[in-house]
């Protein structure tokens, strides 16, 4: 991935806050939940989803569905960060999603006007105008692939025959699922985007809930200490407060450790500089002609070699 593209990906998929205090790594690849294994899709190998992102609420799950939306339709709840594929018999498949700024701009009903496998992506004129350093290089578009922000599949929401610019798509940044993000519409794990894509045909009805609808059906939601959406309960609020304290303490310890290492490095550099100048002085070399440590070491190595 090029440097500029790496920066672009970071901006499009930045989560609110990174998790701290991750458990130590174990030998061998981590176990993966069924449905989230690596997938060979044509010429592209989609990586498995790391289990640490498959927390409760983020995974594809069949659930009871009590709202009155019709079967074979999509319901998006940007406040609960959930997407539902409604089925017969009061059931639905629930997916965890990430919601970007563009995902908050549409409410109400629409339909899938088109769908694409490995879609191309092109920044809008406004994006290029506001952040030319990030987007100008992609003014002509970015072909579909593993580095494309739209992931493996995309559904394009239309209303009244016109593209609303609202997208439901895969993502190359699995850590964003369940969180609010800096940009983008509605993201799913690539494996989930492929699953939904196979269910939804062009013309499928899509409903994006309002806040009142979300509260009536899902109840109040909140972000936990790591930016993941969870039901707002007294227990969750208390846990968030505890975790925020722990995160602050961890960050303080890290800042102190880094400051200590920086001070130790500064002292070591000063000692090395004094030693260098002292060595040159003993040899009769003026300070301005004294070789830097790297040069002196290289010359010594060449002489001894």
C-alpha cells in the first residue's frame, strides 16, 4: 500500500479510540468464528476477521424481529449501529455496522438502485476541495480491490430514481465495525457485505430508522470507553467510567515511560558527544573537524576490516 493510500485509509476508517491493554499474542493464527474465515473471491483473498473485532453485537446473527418492516427488506439503524435483513416469521439477520458522517445524512425509505462486486471508488468534488492532500490523487477513481474503501461489495441506495449517495458496503478496516467513523456511509465486515449482497436484489426496499424509531425499538444506546455502541444501562455507564479511568491511567504510565526513555536517550547522547569531542581533542583534532560518531565508527570498521 502506498504512503498516500495508507493515509487515505486511515482517514476513511479511523475509529474513535484504539483499544488499550490488549492481551498478549499467542503462537499461531487466532481462531476465527464460522462465517468470518478468509475467503477467496475471484482474484482477491479476503483476510479472516480477527476475533477481537467479533464482539457481541458485531457478528452476523439470526434474531427475533418485532418491528413491522416487510420481509426481504433492509433496515438500517445508525444509532444502534445495526443493520437487519428482515425475514419471514418474525426473524431477521442482524449485522454489526460502522457509521460514518455520510451515513447520518439519510433517513426514511429508499431502495437498492444498483449493486456492485468489488466496486470502484471516487471522492466527491467537495472531498477533493476540502482535503486535496488526501483525495486529489484519486480524483479519477480507485479500482476495486483489497485497498479500496468500499470493500468487496456495495449496495447503492436510490429514491425517486435518483442516487442518494448513501452506500452500504464492505470495509478494509475491520476495527471500525460497531463504531462511529470519520467518513463513509454504512460499513460491514467484507464477509457480511457478501452475505447481504447475496440476499438483496436490485429493487430491495431499504429503511433507515429515525432516532425516535431507534429508541422505540432498540432502546437508548451509548458508546463504551472504546467507542463501541452498547445498550445504555446503569451497569454499562458504570463500566465505561471505570474503563475510562483505567485508560487514563494507562496513558499516563505510557507518557511517563516514554518521557523517561527520551530523557535517558538525551543523557546518553550528551555523554557520547562529550566522549567524541574528548577523543578528538586528545588526537589534536579541532572540534569543527571532529568526525561524527557514525563516520568515526565507519572509519574504524574500515580500518579493522
